[in-house]
């Protein structure tokens, strides 16, 4: 009997999982409830795609490993994405002060729209298969998974509704207005069909119904944890002003430790000669969709640079406001019983406050762990699912520690309070960041951690520890580290009348 895998969701985790499966089974079917665009365009099933998405080096390397010969980096750059060096290509103001710019070396990140990342990966995965290369072709089917088939010991397939699209609804808390709505009673049962599978991957993202589906199979022991700082994002796209094409990615980070709501702002260059400007605020400090308020939020950050940049820039879109940014984790790897034939990856497994730019990379790293297990024992090896979940939990653990370790400090955060361990970690991480403002050693550790190229123990290496202990070697910068020509560009764009 030919073997078949079914993947729920054609987002990033789903398409990457399909690529991993294409070497291990005869047939890979990806179920997607949304209409997929043929090009790099925004789609309704991915509301977060309207907001800033930085692809970190750790995620990109995992993608390249999963898609051999496809060179995602080159595909993105060919379509106008920007490659940004952590060490030299950005202006970053941390709560401890401005990071310096050093030689262009070390990790890089990709700055482009989320739609472009998804399209590049989807296009590569769909072009990967064929008998001649010994891989199954990946088929994307427009259908919505509504239930798992099987029992508590083994998942044997998926019930799908081909009345694929959920009801479209107006905004509700946590979901942007253009999201697709997936209530169980919203579909027409006449159009349901059962799809058998040897292996099912839930990659249905933040809105996954995995706990509900598992309960229906008789497994209700997966623990869920939510830590929610109430972060709201507001994003607008601008035309890159003439002459400002080389202006660095600029970010003013929020301060989790001030006792006040965290506010931040970022300008990132994206394909098509555009700037994507995303402002964010935790509960009590939310940005607004009103253009004047939007500008004021940017100007009132601890440094007004983002506001000054956009004060004279031409907006190309309205301001989109998005919620649904909580850290949510399904402790699948800790469940006493876990069915064979079911793997949960990407946001369906864990989501993080997006400020830290980790979700896509953690999804890719989780799929990489899945691919390793598939290569080791094949798709039906006993205990495969459990081993995958344990391996995927390692990158989730690291990202969770970064995001939740900071989010618990914001006033009004729900679901978490700083404990003794958080205080120790916060004290060390603040000292490391302060040191990074004036020490290459410490700055390099911060870039490695942020780019997900190394695990959290990177910050405890002897040279980093020593540097952190000694503190910054150079005095703090009082202004963003701009070159003379960048300073001129900023002055020419600034309509706020501020000097500098
Ligand atoms: C505002 C914001 C900004 C972010 N910024 C960054 C960033 O800078 N860097 C970063 O790395 N990450 C970022 N993230 C996180 C990133 O968006 C996610 O981690 C990433 O999308 C996870 O991919 P996924 O494939 O698991 O889920 P998704 O990309 O959400 O894909 C899930 C797919 O499943 C489909 N689907 C859902 N239910 C069903 C069903 N029942 N049947 C069939 N199909 C279904 C959906 O339509 C969708 O296509 C950000 C998130 C937010 C909210």
C-alpha cells in the first residue's frame, strides 16, 4: 500500500513539513482552507502577514537544509528582499542604550514582506518533487481539516470539509478582521470526507484546534499555557523616499523593566522599494490606527528616529492593527500518552510574542528536527511522533524563555508573574545588553542569540561571561550611530522640526 501523509495548513511550517515528508512517503497532501495566491501577495488566512516579519539566520539555514538546491536566500534577494547584518546594517536602541555598528560580519537577517517568504518557500516546495529525484510531489488541496480520525493511541487520518472557507467575520479580540473563521458548526457536514493517512501533521498555526481534536479522540491531557502581554501591532507601508534606499533598518525596542507599558517601533526595508513600519505596545500602551496617533507613538518612543523618518514619507497603505500576539504553548512533549501518527509543528505547537522575531525560525527548526527523525526511522517508526515532539520542544524552550522571560515584566501581563529565576535572568540579560552597547564580545553574543543561530547557552560562554562582568568598554552613545550621509537623509526627511 502506498504511504500517505496529510499536512494541515500550507503556511510556513506546513510547506516545510511537506518537503520533509516528500522524501519519506509516496503521497503528500497539504490541506489549506485559504485561497493561495500565485505570487507573493497577502492572503486572508495569514492575517499576521500584514505586519513586520524578520527572517533570522537560524530559520533560513534550517529552510535551506530542508529544501536542498533551492537557495531560499537567493530567491528572496532576487525578488527584492534586503539582507541585513546585525553587526553593521541596523540602528538598534535597546532599553540600555544604542548598539554600536561594527564591521559587517556575523549573522544576517532577511527583511521583506511575510508574503514573499511564504511564496518563496511554497514555490520551492512545489518544485521539489518528481520520480526522477526520488521525492513525492506535494499536492495542495483547498479543504479545511475539521477533525482527526483514529483513537487516543493512533491517528489514522483527517476529516475534511471541502466547503473550505470558514465564515469571514469582522474583527474579534485576538484576530484581525480579515481572518478566516473556523468554528466547528460553521461547515456543511454534507461536504465532509475522510482522508486516511499514515502520518498527520498539524501545522494549522496560531488558531489550531489541536486540543479540541485530541479531546475528541479521548486524550485530554495536553497542558496549555498562555502568557499575554496584550501586545498590539500597528503597521503601515511607505514608499522608500528617494535617496533613502540605503538607510539602515531602524528599531527602538520596548523596555520590559520600566514598570510602564512597553512601546516600540521599527522601520524595515522590504521588496518593491518600500518601508514597512510597525509600531507596537503592550497592554496600556497600544498604538492606534489613526495616522496622527501613529506618528505620535513613533515620536514619543525613547528616541524619535522612527517618527522622524516617516514624518515626511509617503504612505502607501492604511494602518493595519493586529492583536493575537500572546505566547501560547501546548506541552505536547510532556503528555503521558501521545498518539502515533500525529505531529504538531509551528505555531500550532507554540506561539511567541512577535517582537522577538522568532516564530518562523522556530517553525523551521521544528521541521528540521522532524526531518531528522523521518530520515532515521521512516514515517511509521514506533514512537516517531513522540521523539519529534521532544526534539522540536528544544527550540521552543529557547524561544519561550526569551519571550516569556521579558513579557512577564510588563504591567498587565496575564498568565505569568516574574519569579526568582526570572529576576536572575533579567539581571544578567540587562547587564549583557548594557555591555553590548560598548563591547564587541557582548554584542556578538546578543546577535547570535537573536538570530537563533545558537542556543541560549551562548550567553554563558566564558568570554561572554567575562565581558559581561567587566561591562561596556566604550562610553554609551547619546544618539543613533548614523553615518554623515545617513544623518543628512534623516534631516531631509524630518518634518517634525527637530534638530539632529
Ligand atoms: C504580528 C506578528 C508579527 C510576527 N513577526 C515575526 C517575525 O518578525 N519573525 C518571525 O520569525 N516570526 C514572526 N511572527 C510569527 C510567525 O507569523 C509565525 O510563527 C508563523 O506564521 C508560523 O507559521 P505556521 O506555518 O505555523 O502558521 P501560519 O503561517 O499561521 O500558517 C497556518 C496555515 O494553516 C491554515 N489553516 C488553519 N486552520 C486550518 C484548517 N483547519 N484546515 C486547513 N488549513 C488550515 C491557515 O490558513 C494558514 O495558511 C509574527 C507573528 C505575528 C502575529
